[in-house]
C-alpha cells in the first residue's frame, strides 16, 4: 500500500553545518515526485533523510518532522532499519552484489530481514520482482549467473527488483539514470511510470526532460550562495513548474540561465 509522506519545517545538519533548511512538502502516494536543482543544493541529502540513510554519516541529524501516513519516522523508538525496509532506495550507479547471482541479488533483502520462506515461495517472489522490474524475460534463463555480468541498464533494473522484493511502500531513486545510455534510461523511465500505480516514488534528477516526462509533481531546490543551506524554492504540479513557475529562480534554472 503506497503511503503519503508529509515533511514539515525540516532542517538537516551534519554536525554544526546546516545542509538543508526549512523544507515542507507533501509527497503523494501512487505518484512520482521529481526533485530538480543545481548540484550541491541538498536534493540527495533531503532524499536520504526520508529513509534515514543520511544517518550513516556521523553526526547527521534533523530538526522538524517527516511522517508517513501520520507516523513520525524520527519518533522515539522508531528503528531506522525498519524505516529503510518500508522505504527502499535505488542509487545513482547500479550496485548489485558482485559475488551474488541474479537470483540471490533479488533474494538478498529478504534474507537480510531473516524472512523465512519455502524455496517455491522464494522462487515465485524472485520471479514476481524481476517481472515488476521488466527484467524477467532477459534473465530467466541465467538466474544463477552473477548479477555483475548484466549490462548497466539491466543492473539498475536488478537493483530495483531487489528493492521491491521486500515489499516497500516508497521507492527513492537518486539519479537512477545518470550512468545509463538513452535506451536503458527509457526502460527505467517506463518502469517508473508502471511502478507508480503501486508505490510512492521520489526521484532526484539533473535531467529536466526526465522530470517533465516521468513525474506528477516537481520540487525545485536551490541555495542562495556558497556555504548556504539548500532549500526548497517551490513545489507544484510538473506541468505548472515547467510552464508557469511561481518563482523567478525556478524559471531561470529551467530555461538554462544557471545550473
């Protein structure tokens, strides 16, 4: 069941450095939200804060709230590992486990979570996840071969299959196509369009055409100067952001005047 995420007055710190300031937004279920903006403006930092991945950096902390269907993801007693189970992540470069087979890559999350399943049930789930990632037809006869032997675009779809195998409610994607060729990029974009019927998807992208193609909502991040925190300038329906943005800085970025 896809979940709605509410972010309110979020500040993200690394030790005493304020990296992202004052972000408030609603991320709608069963839709794609794209985050755009110049390098270094806090998009990826914000994305990682949603599933608490940024806490893997020492002395990282947040102020403000992120809730998922009303549950505070940073509330007392909330296990960050449990949050990451519900909110999957796909990274910029495909990162299949190099020593594992295609099959074991997909099953890895379930095994890490100590999910006990009959072999037949696990087989079914691996197939379902690979089908959901539009990869089954390409790999069904080579499931025992290493995942690292696939092409870059196939590896990224394998990582998506691995992420959805544990049945998350939200998928975060940090520039998932930046290392891929145009044909693989289209395959990932088509996949996002299919997956949004089941998941809440948030994508960071530097490719504005991609944001315009795949997202329902677009948020523009920027920073006022070097050493200043990143901030959310505006967020709206994608068609409005790309046709009649409310903020001059958004229009300047989209039209290529900076960034």
